[in-house]
C-alpha cells in the first residue's frame, strides 16, 4: 500500500519537518509502524540483543543489582525500562531478580511504552503481575530511580539540517498526489541557537539533532535530579560526528532505499545512528556525571558474559553450545554488534564506581 497523506493528517504541498513526519510514520495510532505490526525477530524487521540471547538480559540484570548495591541497598528502588520492545528483556530481568530476594523485594518496575500494540504483546510475554505500564513518570515519587533503554533513543524522531555559509536549512518532506518529495526550509532561530550551543556540532555542514529525544531526556533527568539515580542507554551509534545522513529504513531485516520510502510508510522502521558524543555533552550540560562511553562488547565482557556462558556450557548439548557460541559472536564481534553498539550511563550519585565502564 502506498503512502496516503490523508491517513496521517498531512496537507498537500506543505513542508513537514523530518521529525514531525517520522513521529506520524512511526507512532500514528493504528497505522504508524509501531502500532500496526510486530517488528521484532527473524520474522519481523529487526532483531535486538535481548531477542538474540538471554545472556544479554541476565548480564544487564546483574548490572542493575550492582547499581542498587552502590546506592546502599535502598528499601525502595525504582526501575524504568524505556521502550520495552516485545518484553523479552524485562521477562528475563524479572526471572533473574527472583534469585536475589532482597533486591526483588525492594524494586518497583515500570515500563514506559507509547505503542498500544506493543503494550499488549509485553503483557502477554512478561510473567510478573506487579509491573506497571506508564505514559509519564509522575507515579515515581520515592527512592532512587534507574532508567534504561536498549535501542530506545534511535526510535525517537530526529531533525536534520544542512549548513551552507552559516545558513541552516531544515530537511522536510513535501506531499503531493504523486507521493513524497525531499525538500528544505530555513531553520528556526531557536533550533539554530540550540545546535550552536553544542561544541561537538560546530563546523558541521550536515547536522542530526535529536530535539525530541532531548525533550524526553529532560523529563527523565528532572525525575533523577529529584530522587537520585541514573539513565543507561544502549544503542548503535558513534562518538565523533559523521557529518553525514545516518537515517536508515529497515524491513524484513534488510535496508530499504530511502528513495523507495513512499511505498513503505507504516511498514518500515525508520531510524538513525545515535551520536554518543553529543549525548555525553548534553548530560554534562545538565550537570550529570557520565562514565566512559564503552562498546557493547566491553560492557558485556567486563560484566562477565564470557564466564557466565562457560558455566552454562556444562549442561548443554553440542547443538546448544554451537547456538550459544553463535549468539555470543553476534553480540560481541567487532564487525557485528560488539563495536557498533555503545553504552552510556549518566547519573546523580555520590558513588562514581559503577561496574561495566572501567
């Protein structure tokens, strides 16, 4: 089915900023990508680390418990998963938490999800009746809070700008009866001012700016500032600006050419590479401490994923060992997810010595 502007509420021949267009394409009720199809797994459009291996989720559970210990084992400890996907990660987390009764008694778990379709899927998958699904963070009122998201930030629509002779032009889509056309308009003074406030974005002739992502993070940081805690983000991305367009569309685990986007709106995931250097500068501007940005390989290996795998091998068949070896390779190999995926932790705490980053 080709893109129909009427379904998304767009006017003909108007210039729609990229982030506004993506918000509709991905999250419009019933017809947006995340509200009309199941995107995960080999039969979906992409595969995430928790789906690839339970070991990823177990290691993250151990990291979360270690953070609780660094906060001196508070009797109330809040945990918020941002964009829980199909619920695979949280399902393993809660199973792992049961092995640690003191922590399990202390933790309050919240799932932050905007897709009504995915909420239904999560509720079927996760075997825990005490979890609360939330649309905002108002119900979290007491105790430290840790937010975490795996492939959360890349799913928040971004803005894109070209810069020529210090003039910023914002990327838009124009709609006509034939479909979509890429176009530009002069950027607002407020957006230009925001971009110029970040050193890492200076002297770039192509800028990707996560205005909506930073708006979401501001809400998270406000809650952390009130209660103490931190936010952990795991995603594919880079440290130094690419100075180029990283927007990509994915369908059936394959990339779709952007020029064919008109044929697949609502049927493809549209995402981008996260600028972790920019994230770090953003957090530090908000007076949050930031641990070293590390690769997924470094984080998982430092947290003991190899040792955990070796312990499990003793009770496995040869076929199971081969499968686990292949999934570990996918998570850790530098040419697969190991180096492309980065991990950042921003926090408000007296303790700086969190595991996984040194």
